[in-house]
C-alpha cells in the first residue's frame, strides 16, 4: 500500500492486519493501529530527515568534487574527488588524524567564504520576502551561526574527527563575512 489510508466504498480505512508503507525508499511494516496517521507522520519526518541529510552531504562535498589541484594516483594525473581524497590522506599520514595541510585548509576556507556569501544572499531574500522584516534577518543570521557552531564543534568532530582548531578556523571563515554584512547594515 502506498499511503497510510485507502478508500473503500467512500469510507476511509487503515490497512487490515499488516500494512506496508513504501515512501522515500523506506519500508515500514506496522500492526493495526489506532493512530496510523502518527505512523505516516513519523515516516514522513524520517524521509525528510534523510533528504535533508543527503542534501547537506551533497553541499558539503562540492569542494571535494571541484578540487582543482592535480595529483598523481597510480601513474595517472587526476583532479577532483580522487585528488582531494589523496591530499586528505597525506595530511592525516603526515600530521595525524583530523589534521590537514594548509593548502587544503585554505581551499576549504575559500569555499566557506563562498558558502557564507551564498547563505547571506538566501537569508536576506527569505527575511525580506517571507518575513518582511530587518529583525528577521538578524534572527536568521544568528540561527545560522548557531547551526554552524553545532556543526563544527559537535557533528564534525564525531563524524570526521575534526580538531577544535579547525572548527574555530571554519567558524571564522563562515562568520567573518556575516559580521561584515551586519556591520554594513547597521552603519
């Protein structure tokens, strides 16, 4: 069954005995329930979380895919993901886990600045078009900064073994353009 409720003879019914819900490549089997709508909501939330995490991962790996510096791997000169992965591995081997060479740190920092500018444009658009308020702009920028702190100091150390020093550098490269923008708006 492709939805939580189906219609039979104009009556809304939930699946008899067992029901299978296939949504967003997730298959959940549940018993007859008094609240199948809650199951649908849970599955929808799970699917949206899966989609948002996939989108975040896609955004996070754009610099890896566009890595411009060529590297020699197995006798072939390559760019992009393979070259980036090799550069990261060399940095880990040379400096230890979670530490990268300065070339990659500055490359990622440049992408953070680009991401910050794109985020500020999107946040300004949302604040003006959706909320119609300058206060909303400052609230959204503050929320974005808190989300970045969560990402850099909690999520990335768990997922990638990122050091605190790199987290601070990443926060500075994200937040510095935002501070310049806020200073421009306030003046």
